[in-house]
C-alpha cells in the first residue's frame, strides 16, 4: 500500500470526512447493506459523490462514478468501506472503479463480510491501483457499527432512547408521561427513528401508549422503521394502532414458543410477522436469540424506546451499545417511575460504565449520548 506525505494526509482526511457525511445519509435506509459514502476527487476538485441508495442499491461507488462520467479517469476515490468484490445483484464495485480508470483509492474501513474482507483491496492493487487504508477508521466504524455487529456477532447495533426528568423518571407514580420533553427533543427522537432500521418497545409500553412508532417529520414519513414489540404472551390487541397499520408499515412481534396457534394465525392474517424464541429465566423472550433472528432478517440498527424493564434487561446482559438520554428540567420525585428497573447490583463498582460521546441542547431539554460498549 502507498505511503502518505503530510499534505496528502490532510487532503485524504478532508475528503474522507466528506465521504462519511455522504454515508450517514443512508443510515436507516439501506439494511442489510452498509451505509457507504464515496467521493471522487481530481486535481483537488470533487468530480463525483454518492451514497448507498435506499434498499442498498445502487452502491455509493456506482452513484459517484455515474455522476463523474469521464472525469473519473485518473481520479482518487474516497470510500468509507472497502469496495465490494463479489457478484451479487450488481457487479463488484472494485471492478467498477478499475473500469472507470480510477488511479488511487482511499479506504476508511475494511469490510468484515466474509465475501469481501480484504478481497476488494486486493483486486484494486492487482490492477495497479494505489490503495491507502484505515483513513478515519474510528469514525467509519462508528458510522457503520450496526453493519459490523450484524456481520461479526449476529446482532444489530442497539441504541436505547430515554426521555426523563432530571431525576431519571419516565412518568409520575400514576403513569402519566406526556410530555416530559419539549418539541425540539421529540423531533430529534423522530429523527432517530428515521436513521434506524427498526424500533422496539416492550408490551407494557405498547399497552399503555398504543403508539404508532413511525416517523412523523414532514417529508420523512417514508423513513419509518420496522416496528418490533417484545410480547411474550401475545397481549398486543388486534385492534391496536400497530396491528391496524401492519400492512402499510411492517410490524414484528418477538414472543416465546408455545403460544396459542389461533392467536398466532390471527396476527399473521393481519400482516404481523411473529418471531418465536425461547424464554429466558424470567419467562420473557431471550433477547440474545431474538437479536440474532432480527439480524438474520437484515436489521443492522435497532432503536429501543421502552420500557424500563426491557431496557434494564438489555443493560444487564450487555446487549446495549449506546444511550440517547433526553433530560427535561423537571423533577418527578422518588415515587415516579424510573427509566431503568432493577439491575440487581450489590456494589457500586458493578455499575455499568458509560462514556459521554456528545451533548447538545434541544430547547429547554438536554440530550446526552453515551457509549456503553467498553472494551
């Protein structure tokens, strides 16, 4: 692989940052494919750019090459993930870059997919193209962590969303919770729905709120995610908003084995996909198995919005990767309902650690984003 000179290193980081911005546009829209960005540069001028399109096709490289046309010859391609090397529904992107006359390729992250995993880079180098790798690798890993986890440990990226008072309550002792946060925070929450492949709630939340769990930002309604309910005993009413809209927007129920077959068939006839898994010690769906089955069906990014028992169980089993914590300048008191139910800790040293990733103000409310996966 080629060696960088200082000025070239700065330029490579600049254009890779641009490619990463392109990549993030595809989050929540491209599963089971990765969200990739590509920028083509010639004589320090951007001649083409693209990102993976909805449904995963066409790939970012193809979009950028089409935009550049003949200007792609002798250009440098900045790609956030190693170009694919296998024949699928479309030819390999590595071959497309070669045919377009690209002279140099800068890659942020190697693709862990067993069909690629270094083969794309090898194809490019065998064709005489200079390849520089690992440019802004941490940022690229962050952007595509869901795809990486799906391919390496058979589960999606799991993000918890919590909207609480300053003392960590999601509702009063009577269960009243609308609205803890203000309009800007709720709008941001809908943006999270738009950039995740699926959203999950527990049956308690589904029964209490009868939610739609869609994205209601004007212009982004089509980016609503798959809606998933953890419901061990199939208590979700057939007349609920979720079931009533299952034919227009996918609804999946995660349940345990052994439920009534007539009930199962009723859901299926109404367009609901039922995924059966074994029960854990508490009689709830085993979430390790559930996440594996969700990942198998193409989900790479999962947003868990509630409830407190479900989210606590994910934290306890180290199945959550990050938390989006919206905090309103309000106090609910000790008799309010906590964001997380019991974790069963005996010592504070056993408490789950978090790393603050970002913080921002949303009207009167504050959003803090924490990483939970600490290696």
